[in-house]
C-alpha cells in the first residue's frame, strides 16, 4: 500500500483523506480535490467577548449610524445607558456604533436584544448617501476593512396589515390571521427539547453561531497578507444555516435558511460576498414576512409538532404556502456537476448557484436533471473523478421504499432508481462508493411519528436499532444483491473514503460517541473517533477500530498518515498525526477545510497543495480566509484575506477553479 495522507478538521473530528493507490475513491465535491471529505456538524458552546477599549473609534470617520426602526403598534420600553446602548422607543432610534469589528458585535447584540419576540425579521439596508456622507469608504487603507453601512428594521410579522400590504386579498388576510392565531395557541403549549429550546438557541445568544442579519454585497480588492497561490484562482464557497426570520417555535441549528459565504480570487485579487440561497421557502417567507414552513429539527416534537404539521397543511390548503415549488433550505452541501454549482439539503431538490464574473452569487432555481429528478437527494453525492459519473441516494420519509440509490452519467442522464429495502425512514446523510460497489447506510438516526405521539421528537436515535451498512454492486438495478453488515454503536454522519482490498471493503469515517446524546444535551460532550471499518464480503463479518481516538480538540486541522494509522507503524508519541494547526490556541474558530492541489500533475505528492478555510477571531471580531501550506508540519499560513463581515459557523465548503467556473451554464 502506498503512503496515504489525510487532513482532519478538529472542530468537527473529520478527516479529508487521500485514497491509496488501491482505492477507487470518489470525491464528493470536485475531481480537482484529492482530499475528499465532509464535515461533522458539531456545535460548540462558544462565547464572543466584548471588544476591548483599543477597538474604540478614533474619529468621526470610524462611526456610522444604524437605525433600528420598530414597525409595531405596541409601545416599547426604552433602556437608557452609557455610550453605545441600544434604545427601543415606539418609533425609532439612531445608535452610533463602532465600525469593524464592533459593527459585527452590534449585529449580534441587536439580534439578541430584539429577537426575543417571535415572528420578527431583521434586514440590512444601505443607508442613503446623506446619512453616510462622513463615513470612510469600505476597506480604507487606515483600517483595511469596513463593514457595509446598515439599517436594521424590526417588523411585527403577524400584523393583519402585512399580508394586505403584500397584495393579499381579504380572504387570504383573514386566513392568515386565523393561522397566526392557531400558531400562537400552539406556541404557548410548546415544551421543546433542550436542543430546540429557544432559551438555548444561537438566535438568542451572542455567539459565533448567531446568524448575520442579511446579505453582504460584493466587496472587492480585499486586504491580502502574503501571496495568493496561482492555483487558488477561482472561488471558495461555504454554506450553512442562517435563519432570515426569528423562528416561531423551537429552533435547531440545522433548520436555518441556506447562506453562502464566497471569496472569489482572480488576477491576484480577492472579493467577498454573502448571499442567501433563494429557495422557494426563503422567497415565500420573505414575501409573507413571517415563518410559514415547518422546521423539522426544531419544531417536530410532541403533540405541538403534530399540531404544526396540521397547521402547515391548513396553510397549504388555504393558498398561504405553495408546496409545489419545494420547501427545503439548501443549507448543507455543495458540489459542481453537469456544468452547475449546486447547493443542497436533504429536504428538497438542489438549487443552481451562478458565480458571476464580479464574484457575486445568484440563485437560478431548482435543479431537477431536466425533469429526471423528482425528490431530494443527499447533500453529499459522489462525483467519480475518473468516469465523471455522479452517484447519489435519496430518502422518502413518508412511504416505502424509504431509501433509493441512483447513478447519473457525466452528461446528465439519470439511471433508474434502485429501491433499498429498509424497515423505517432514517436520516441518510452520506454514503460511500468504491470502484465496484456502493456502501449504503441504514443507521439508528430515524424519523418516527410514533415518537411524536409519545411526546418525543420526530428525529432522534432509536436505541433498539443496530446500525447497518449495505454493500451493493455499483451498477445494480435492484437490491437483490445487497449484502448487509451489522455494526453496533457505529453512527457516522460522514464517510471519508472507501476502497477494495480483495474480499474486503474498507472505509474510514468519524464515529460519533455516544451518538444518542447528540440531540439530548445542551452542551455536546461528544467525541468523534476516526475509525477504520472493514466489511468482508466472503465471511459476512464486519469489524471496526479507532485509528486516532484521542484527537478531539475544539477547532483546528490535523494532517493524518492513514497508512501508518492502519499499520500502527509510527512512533506512539505522535501517532499518525504528522501535522497539526490548533486554532483555539490562536483565539479563533475554524470552518471546514478544503484541499486545493497546487498542480494537476497526477504524479505530484499527495500533500502538494493548500488548505483553504474560514476562521473567526474572538478577541477582534475579525473573520479571515486562510490559505495553509498542506506540506508544512504546522500547516503554516501562506496567505490570508481579511473579510468585511462576520462569517458565522457553518457546514460544508468547496473550491471551484477558474477553469471549472468557465464551464458554468445558466
């Protein structure tokens, strides 16, 4: 076996491994990235500290005005205070606020202060020129970074006038008021579990996970430290949940609207923007200016969850929501296939994202493979870098078959769905593909309406179920040849790579320990163990062992020698970890790293390239794009890009080269 390296994101306990010479590994993102992998959505109890006095503005140019307009008929109490306090009079108030980084702190403070009332929406609006005449232009040489001028407005979303103002007729106004009244009754009777309790929600806490109020337009010519590598010409995008509205009920991190944070590098210069994925759910809720769609992780629990499902059906029957256009968030995964950049989540079809020449992003609509795809697919399809084919799975939560597998040719022709016989619907977030086989999950994270009737959550772990992995021939047309392997206590959100060794299928992934605690505790005292799983097709026996069980830091990146880990052939003092970068020691949190090869030469060293990731510095409030030398034992920074806005914690990322971007069709 030839040497094989991989990178592990310590924040999520996940590797980005490289296939060995014997592996027919399939990249889940792009054929150009030789370190495929997907992040574990681990949430941390992380607090942002107030900015120090040294961050105070030095001049009038360092101030700008944010107007918080309260469009409500209820009087609001005004809290006095010292400089920079937020007041809430009945009409409006102007608050002088420090620019970067305190501006980003204000985004959080305003959200924490005002979002306690349900059904409220916050928008960022560019102030008129007269209001910003004495404000320095963005990214001035003095500060190197400027946040956009903003106006935050708070609206009463359940006001009868809101639907009428949106052009709704009398009937829809009456119907909307009726549904809002029913929702108020449901809300008063809710008792959400800890992970969905608004008191614990990032919406109401001043944390790095709190959403930003609205989009950030394109900022060009960003300050760069170091030299941007030539191979980084292209765009790095990372998606994640960012609710545009204060949730009406319980809220879980996975329920938010999809938002893309993008850095475009071209001609040695960098630009940044943040845009919502304009899903049908997003557009309908923005037009109605209130939450309308069910948020499955946060709201589907107990009898209140059943009541919310009935309420959603009532809204659909009354024409208040249009379910025919989809209801997903597109907040989880990204891939490039069939000349399209796709944003994905398991609750809807993918959405096509156009990367414009100036670095801006545009949502073009749902991607249905020219009518061939009718149901949502996994957020982590696999694109074979050799054949160009896409492999994917799709879940049906309402009726059997609950899981299907399919293959799409490089030119976008979809093969038949292969129904997989499993007993109950479950969350199928990821799977694996080798040269000749697909490895499909039947895990213990299930969807159960019976659990809701008994007062539990619809999505949760079934302690009585043993997780299984099924090995199916890669081009099978039915599941008659599938071979199932039981693997107790082996829940994994993601699998890194897979290959064949004789009769064995070998794959690696991070096993969640203990998995059943994921949705039951406010603080996630969990471990992710980088694990080798072997499925012997001849004997029918499955085995597993932890390769790097001790590597569970809060935030960082580690370089793993997978071959050494599997052969136990390295010095025990360091184990298979041959490089590490601990972001926590630097006072920041990181996002999912993505490997970008320095050259397309197939004979280049496995680690000949760069890792790209977002980080956020707690003390200063600064967010940066870091480009790390993958060959360095300490993963040294080659270049960094200062960003003009806070980048919250998110999920998965992708780098798309300039050459690939030129192939976009729209």
